[in-house]
C-alpha cells in the first residue's frame, strides 16, 4: 500500500487522542537538574528507564556534581552502575564527560546541540532528550519506541532514525515536538509494543498505516 502522508488535521487528531490516553506522559527518567538528566540519559541506552531510576538516587545523592563524579575511579563508578547494560563503556564515557563539563563548561551542562553531541556517550538522541527536557528547547528524540510507533502510524516512513526525525519535524508543529516525543514513547511502551502490538486496544487504529496494511493482508488471504 503506498504511503499516504498524514494531513495536518490527522496529525492533530492523533496527538489529541494520545494526549487524552496518556495525560501523564513525561520524561520517565527521574532527575532534578540538567546534569542528572544528562547522566541518566547516557545510562539509559539499551536499558530500561526503570533500571536507571533504581541506580541514580544513590548515585546522585552521593555525587551531585561533575566534580564529585571525578572523585571516583572508573572501577568505582562501574561498581555502582553494574546492574545497567554496557556499564563499562558508560562509566568511561560518564567520567570523560564530567571532565569536559568541569574543564570547559564551568561544571554546567551546555544547552547547544553541537556542544552536547561532542560529549562522550552523547549522540543526537541523548542531546535531544536533554535539550527538550532540561532546557525546554523543542526537539524530537527518536528512540526505539518513537521510531517504531511513528513509522507504524505513518507519521514517518523511513528505516533510518535520522530521516524519521526529519520527517517528524516536518509533520509535527515545532511547539508539539517535545510532547509528541513523550506521547509516542508512552504509546510504544504500553500498547504499540515491538512484538505483537495490542492493536485491539489501540485508540489510533483508524489512523494507522500498519493496522490498515495488516487488515488488508488478512482480508486478502
Ligand atoms: S493500531 Fe496497532 S500498530 Fe497501529 S499504532 Fe495502534 S497498536 Fe500500533
């Protein structure tokens, strides 16, 4: 079935339905300031937010600043985050990032994408999460959920993360980028899950490209 671009009205209807379904949608990584969010987001790669939230309270209360983190050896930090996937490389990246924050940014987290993306362990997705959640700068971080849900719905059509982000930025008005990011993640975690999406429960069926294609296929059998 050819990909039909969603109209402005359809996009708004989809976002309205998601807002009604998930009024509590927000960043699920617990944090109190940009530094905590940056570290939590680095930790969250290929790990659940729940797992990160189990580890960070103790870490942030003992080591609240980049200088405090630099008091730890890499091995000590590894020990504190070892329940988290890829903990060795994450510990190394976090300590390198803390050193740059101390030496180049007066221990503050920069609020420019370019500067953020130069920090070890920080890619475009992490930078977008920090920009939108810590600094209120519109951005759509495309993680695995946003990628899957937006392509299933037809808000984007691409097998590339960067292209999906570009298409979402074209499709969704800028002032809605950050909220759309949270709404798509909430939907992807609860209903539009990776394996066997719960389409029967989904309030977006009538707008969904994937659902229409699946229905078409089963109807043609
Ligand atoms: S109808 Fe199914 S595939 Fe489409 S958004 Fe809903 S859960 Fe996902």
